[in-house]
C-alpha cells in the first residue's frame, strides 16, 4: 500500500532529494503567492554567470606575456610547462602537440604584448572583437598587503590559503578572514531581487548543486539540472506505474497534517513542487537554437541559456547563475589536463556567446570566471602547485573588452623569491582583491553604491565608492 509514510521515505528516490528537500526547505525562506508571473520589461534585464574553475586554474598558462624579454622570463620560470611562442610542444604520453600561443590585440598595455592558450581560438576572437577582457593577478585579500608583509606576518592573510575547500568558500563568500555564513551573490540578491516582478522562483540558479555563493538572508540558490528542474520522478515520460505513484505523492503532499512541523513541511513541499512545475514548464517551452557540444560545461551553459530565454515567463529582470568546471588541480599532469580544460572552456564560452546573440541579450549578460587560487609559476617537474593571485576572464557585450585590467606582473615582479612572490615558488601576492572584482559585477547588476559595504564587508579596505565610478572599470 502506498501510504504517506511510504511516500516520505521515498522522496530521495523520486527525485525530491535532489530537487529537492534542499529546495523545499529553502523555499520556506522566500515564497510568493500566485503562480502567474507579470511580464517584465525585457530591456531592463541583466544577468551574471559565474564559471567556477574548481581545483585552481593555472592561469599563467591561460594568459601569457609575449613581449620578448617578458616571454623569456616566463619561459625560464616555467621551464618544461611553458607554452611555446613559436613551434610546438609535445604533450607527454600522447601524440598531441601544443600549438603556439595565440596573440591578443590588447588595447591598454602599451609596450607590452600578451597571448592566450592555443586551445582557445574562440575566446581570442571574442577578445579581439572587444567583447572579452582579463583581470590580472586577482585573489582573496583582507587588506592590501606586500610580499614582505606576508613574509614578516605583520598583516593578516586570508585563512587557509592553500586549501581548496577553504579558498572556494572564501571566493564564494567574499569574506577572507572567517568562514562566512552567506555568499556574496546571496547578499546581493537580497538587495536587488525587488527588481523582479515575481520571486516565486529564486533569481539565483545553480547548475552545480547547493553553493554558498548563492545563499543570503532571504535569497537562496535554486538547484536545477542540465535538463531542467526535477519534478518527483524526473523530467522525462513516466511509466503508468510511476505516474500513478507521482500522482499519489502529489495528493498526499498536499494533505493537511496534524503535526505542525510535518504540516509546514508538507505545505512547503507542495509549494516547492509548484515552483519546480512552474520552472519546468517555462524551461521546456524554450529552445536552444545553437547546437551545444555534449560535455559537462556546455550542457550547463545550454541550461543557463534556456533559463535566460524563459526570463519573462519566470518574471525575472535579474538573474545570477553558477556553473562549475572542475579538475584543474594539475600537480602532475598539467600539460595534458590543462589543455583539455582550456579546449572545453573555449568551446562552451563560444557556444554560449553565440546563443546569447540568438537571444539578443549579449549586452545584458556578463560571464566571468573564478577559481580558488592560481598555480605556482615554477614547475614541480610534472605540473604546478597551489598559489594565490591569478587571471580571470570576463565576457559580455557590456564588458569594456580587448583589455587586461588589474596589474599583470611585469618582468621584475614575475620572479622567484622576489618581486610579488610570497615565498620562493612563484606564489604571487594579489594586487586586486576579489571584493573589487565582485563589487563591479554587483554595481552593474543594479546594487546601489550605498549597499556595497553590506554585501562586501572588507571592500572599504580597497575601494571607496563615488557615484559614476567603478572599482576596476571592466564593465560599461
């Protein structure tokens, strides 16, 4: 007999565990009445898309200095993992060759030239067209600090700098000295969600499960999968028996329970079901005209594009997305693994860019990369190790592209045991903080300048807002 108890015990198997219980409980924080969303003014739409490169991207093999003396310095420091400026480089254990670095037409580095990993011809084109940029040597900081102060221990550094988990949390919370209980995008959404005519569904959407970055006081991350929201039993067609079980579950979950807690859970489960059904209907009514490659990252971008296409049905003028791109922790197989990561990232960004063009929202969507830390400039023989400041990518029609922002270390700074090195392996002290990086995105999304310090508690150590000014300047 299929009873209420059977149903509650079968929630994970039916998919509510993924939708799921998380989305249900978080739904207690933010529920709007009414299922029909007002149609927003589409011209006021804006979204940011975070691509988190999990494991620590070797960003000095993503963006490379190519001026003769700077490249010679880079090549000497990197030794066997330096990318070729001319000729090719064999990838150990394979028959593949790494092609020469691709030149970038950088418009704001007079006297210096730069190139991009040869696996990224699409990003090279988007950059040279003026729709992508780099932010150099950005990282987690509590306050501005010099390498000597790091060595002397006179100014505090972010906690657990070499830890993947801790630094992932630091980047997602934008709080470097404590663990943090909310994410910067969650705190941002708390303050801009009023721009959405409907908040029945959270404006913060994750393609990578529960992420602290998206959680605020009222806002939370709504988890979806690459084929949309799961509704008790999945998105596909159901067998007659499964459909009967889903229908029975739907009836049971709506029944009033005598116990107060169970009653609340049942009520919010029903609302979560309604939200998932609402999202699924909107998502499934869209199409992704551009053909996305069948890989983990492209599949996530395809789902983001379809959610953006459904923005009017969802009632969203503002959206924040989180997608993940893992396996960057290349201590021993850097050349093999990193080239594959760069190829996949390049393909996915290009397909997403094409899709944004089809949707007519290139100026309204900004995509940006994050990674818990960069990697050492010095090779360990087979790969590179955990470091600190690194180089990030920004892409979008509102990006002041064709530029490198921040401070890419020059020849005197890109050194071992001197310059910006915090030690002896080329672990460079950041010259731009993640607070400044994210604050610019927040202002662009519509956060009032007066609210910046509430979203970014240590931002005032690096930047004091004035109307019309941005922390860095990469967004129009």
